C-alpha cells in the first residue's frame, strides 16, 4: 500500500527554516562559556598567548555581513539604482546568517568565559591576554548582531495588498 499524499493545499509538517531563536544563541553561548572556563582553568599554564587573528576574522565577517545586509535590504525593497535581488542568493544569505549567528554566539560565549577567568586571575600573563579576549568578545558580538541583521534583511516586506487579502479572509 502506498503512503497517502497530503491533501491539496496543505503543507506537510516537516522541518522548516524559521527565524533564529535568541534562546538558541544564549544556550550556545553559555555552554561555550562553561567549556572555556574549564579549559582555561585547567590548562592556562600550557596555552600560548591569545592570538589576534580570530578577532580580526570575526570582525571582518561582521563588517561583510553588515554590508550584505544593507545591500540586500535595498535590493529587496527595489530602491532606485539597485538591481533586483536573486532569490537563490537571498536563500544563501539566510543560511550564512543563521550559521554565523550561532558561530558568533559560541565564540562570544567562549571569549566571555575566557575573559571572566582572566579578570579573576592576578598574574601578568593573564593581564596581557585581557585585550585579546576583550577584542574577541566584541568582535563575536558584532558578528551575532550583523548576522541577525542580515537574516532580518532577507525577509520580504509585506505589501499593502497582503493586508487586504487577510482582511477579506477574516470575514
């Protein structure tokens, strides 16, 4: 016997792509902070100085995604002088934004846990690592913000005729 297909006009209740939930980002960040605290408290003596390259990379990604968010929003709104946006590109931007917001939250949590431990540690080495950890935290939070902005910029704005159709269907 063949499985029944859903009735016409209905949608199957399967996985769907929705907006990023803040709770997901908070949980990921808190878990990363706990892991960072454990790692740094256990192995700080054998870890080299904190590098600045991850901070620069995260900041560059944040700037790039902020630029793409502005450009995409203008193209979706069809502002003068802007070419129409490719729907497949918008789908790719949404995937990039969702992945970046989660990665940014994990990095932010990691840098926050690291920074918290460094601020409590009273050694010269810990004091020397505070600027890199602070920069990493700021860049990570910037990436989360830019990614959420990009995700929001990819939404299709409501048109006035959409509101009229919903008013007619309510009656």
